């Protein structure tokens, strides 16, 4: 038996990723089976929505793009690969790897002018590749086969890791005898080893001019949840290109590896006896007349009064483009957002010690937020009425593979109310008018090693878009000699919470920065900060001493639009079209409405915060620039913070009545608690993009109420 195989030396997300890579790189022309559609349609008595799903979605990703923003198809990625393999840069290279092959989106104005039926715009691919130790950014014209090599000299940092980078890194320490020895010395059988590839950030000279990665390991003996059994204090620094072990930092030999007891989170591993918690009867949404949305040409989603283009992206995860909403009075489709996506994540851990200080992840630019989005579980990740969309990504050798069921789209009815009013008997009027709220959700879930991020784009018929991020998965924990709090001399020096014997959940933050290219009824928009100010009355003016008023401030340049949220100095944040007014003269707009969030408190000169400087404000506004899309920079891995949103914004360009992009950062402080062990119940927060004087009046006034006769049969059982 191959010794490595016997090691069971893998971890869950890479195992799955690898399986998909293997399957689809070896069977590139085989259509991926759409498991959901097949299962639901075959096993259930086929309900109408099932038939509709089948007819809507052929069981393969097509090879023909239909829209200028459609992602590259399997065939197009193969074409790019063959064009490049005969290009001088590649055919004379000793080694090369593709870190990204995606559509280079056509010029925005051309896309805006394009309508269905027009000839497709020229298809270009944007490629990030490493060739003989150098990073390249290239454009390939798929029609003319012309290759353009862009200048990337000014960019510090390295491209997003490939899945192969990560997989090969976790094996590499085994080539080192000292590593083997320290593992066995700690009583861990090499066959029980599971390791993680950890991006190491940048802290100065040591992390420069060489692509490095840190590897830390765990024992997977007696549990699938090896994350709870850290081999604390052991860090291997590897050269990611040569796989050479550069350094082994070996502290914490005295720290026991936490026990496996109660760490497994799988249903199959639970002691189900009498304590089985079957708290809720089976539940699902029925749509006897089928869903109210269609997905045209694979990527255009049309639902209720909304339409938008939807695609998977290896770095951003999900990209929503050309979101337009129907005007409730005129019936015309009106532009709201040209493009929205998760631009970057920043996840700094709050422990400055040797094995922890560098854990300051940037999950999109380092790991690929879309690459880490695993297939969704059809009955649990999304409800049964969901439609699924696949992603097509390149492996490091450029061969495309299909990530099936990466995105789901479904209509959600959570029992919420769209609007209501009932008259009290004192008026003598018997009025009770209520409208249920039904929304359309687009969902993906990325599992970046231990952590899971659920990202929802939820569209409402009243014009609101809610962007929600849910955090779940498994904590990154630290092994400790303590097994009870009474042994801890100073509680606040623990860097976290003792979650179980010898297990500390380390305090950390999550920041998710969204790129929001708002186009309210056209591209030229302004950002208006509407300050809510306390006004004091003059003596004798009123029995009131004070009241609030709204003061509008139009941001002239980028620096006027750097927003730090303040509860006692509040504002609304409007994106308006100054050239378009409502009947009564208000500029049409949408506002960014923050909900619970957190701000980074790290020192601005702390190296991680320099790289994550795009989180220094909750809102930024920049003029549209096609090459400014990744808030942490194009090459984020080991970057030094010289290509971030904070740097671009320093130019202080004019933004009034211009094509502008709004950046919103949703933050979480996470002080772990025992309920987060051994896996975390989902914690969510969100922000809204809400119409503000965009419609002439309530856009869902004419929506009918629910009537019993129209609804599927569903009766509450009389309780016993
Ligand atoms: C380390 O252990 C692994 C697994 O037993 C083995 O394959 C490898 O050769 C060892 N490395 C060294 C340098 O001995
Ligand atoms: C667009 O962005 C790039 C990258 O930040 C920058 O070099 C260029 O100057 C920008 N163009 C304009 C017009 O601001």
C-alpha cells in the first residue's frame, strides 16, 4: 500500500474538492448529473415545480454563452488552455500553474447597451498564472486567440492559492524527519495526522520574495472533528513553490492534545438513545403551481418584479449583475445595481503568540471564496423548492471542472408580513389588510477549512435587497494545559474562552467586504450622507427643547464618503440619481442600511490591518474603475497592503454625479462560547439596500392577500 494513502492524511474540504477535481478533470466532456433534480423528480410523485425544474435546467452546463456576462464555459476554458499552451511564455516554461481563468467582462457601457438577440460581445478571458516562479496577469481573446501580458511588477503579493497548492502543502512536512519525530514524540501516530494549509500574511522581510505557507496539524484519532484536537505550538513553514521545509517552530510540547470525547458533530456519531432531539415535525414549502421564478439561458433570474444575472465565481463566490426592478406604476424595468459580490474577507485572530499571530486570513484572495464553496445539501442547505446552479472552474493545469449545486435559488416564505393595517373598533371600521412577505433567496456556502460562511442575497418585492452572512462550521481552537477555569491565573490573558478541557476558542473577528456597483436609474449617481442632527429650539419657540432633523450632505470626493458608523451621530447613506426626480421632486435613490456589525479595533499600523485596511471604514465610495474590484488588492497572498481600497481612496477622486461603487463591510467580533463547541450554531448579520424615494409610493400596494382556496393543503393538527 502506498504509505501516504495509509496515512489518511487529508481534511474534509480538500478531500471533497479533490474528488471533484479528479472526477471532472478526468471526464471533462461528461455532463454533471444534477443530483437534486434527478432525486426529487424520480422519487417524489412529480410535483409541477419538479417538472419545471427539469425543463428549465438541462442536466449539463452548456457550452454556449448567451449573455456578455456569462462565465466562461467548459469549452472556452479548454480553448484558453490550448491557446496558452502554445504561447511562448508557457511552452518554454519549466513549470506553470493557472491560478484563475475567468471571463474578462466587457466594457460596462457595451454591456448596458446589449440586449437579448444582439450578437454576443467578443469573449475575453482574464488569466492569473504562475510561470517559473513569476506571477502573470494575461488577457486572451477567444476569437482572435490574441494573448496580452499585463504588467504586474508594481503588485506585491501572490495570486490566490490553487487547490493543488493547498493539497500538496499539507503533505510536504512528512518529507522532514524532525517533523515526523516531533509528531510521534507527542504520542500521535502519523496515520492519525490531519494538517491545514494556513496563509501566513505578511509581517516584514521574512515573508517577502518567496511564496510561503504555514502548516499546522491535528490528531484525527477517534473523531472526524480533528480541529478540536490541535497539536498545539507546532508550525511548519514551507516554500509553497518547492515544498521545501523552511523552518519548524516547535513549542508547546507540554500542552496535551485535547480528548476526542464529544467532538464529533456528525449525526451518525451522536448517542441517539432517548435523548434524541426530534423537536420539530418535518416541514417544507409547497408550491403547487410551481415556483414564480425562471432562470433563462442558465443565468438570467426573473422573479416577481426582479431580474438579474447570476453566476458563480472562483474568487467572489456569487456575482449578481444587472439587478433591475420593475416600476410598479409604469411597468418599466429600472436599474438598481450593475454588479454586487463579496470582494474580500478579513479574519484576524486575537492571539499574538508564536503559533497564532499570523492567523489573519483573507479568505477570498488567499483561498478563493468560490473555490471553497462546496456543493449544497439539497434538503438542508436550501429548502426542497430550490433550484441549483453549478460553477465551472479551472484546475491548476487549466482543465475545467464543474462544482455542482454551488448556488441555490429559492422562494422563501418565513411567515413574515409584507405590510399590514387593522382598524381598531373605536373607528367603527372593520378593516384588516395584511400581505404576506415572500422573497427570493440566492445562496452559497463556502467552507474555508474549518469555517463555513453562508452568503444570501435576498430580493424582496418591495424593492429591498438584503445581503446576509451566516457564520457556522468549526472554531479554530488552541490547545491548552488548563482543563478548568480555576487554574487560569488571569482570565483576560487566555486569548479566548475555555470551551472544553484543554480547548480554548480564540477570539477573532470576521469582516466581509461587499462590492456594490449601484446604478440607480443609470450609471451617474451621487452618494448622500443624510445626517440626523439634534436641533435645539430657541427659547419660547416651542414647549419642546429639542428635535431631530435630516441634513443632506452630498459627497464630493472619495474622502467625504468614508463612513464609520456611530450610534450617537447617526446618518442614512443614500445613493441617488441627481438627474432623476420623483413626481414631487425627490431624487430617486437606494440607501445602504447597516444592521448589527463590528469595526476592526486593530492598530492601523499593525501589518494585518494594513493588508486589511479596506475594513478601516464600514462604507467607502469610489469612482467606477474596472480594475478596482478586489478590496484587498488583486494579489492578496502575502500582500503588503499597497493595493487596497484604502490606498485607491487616498486619491480622493471626484464622486459626485459619477458612476460610483459603494463598498460595505459587515463585521463580527466573535468571543467563542461553549455552545460553539464542537460546531457552531449559525450566527448571522446582514445589511439592506433599500429603495428611498425610488418608487412613487408603496410598490406592493396592489399585491393580493393570501386566500385559503389558493394555498396548498396544510392544516395545523389539533394539539393533543
Ligand atoms: C515521515 O513519515 C511518513 C509516514 O510514515 C513517511 O512516509 C516519510 O517517509 C517519513 N519521512 C521521513 C523523512 O522519514
Ligand atoms: C484604475 O485603477 C487602477 C488600479 O488601482 C489605477 O492604476 C488607475 O489609475 C485607475 N484609473 C483611474 C482613471 O482612476
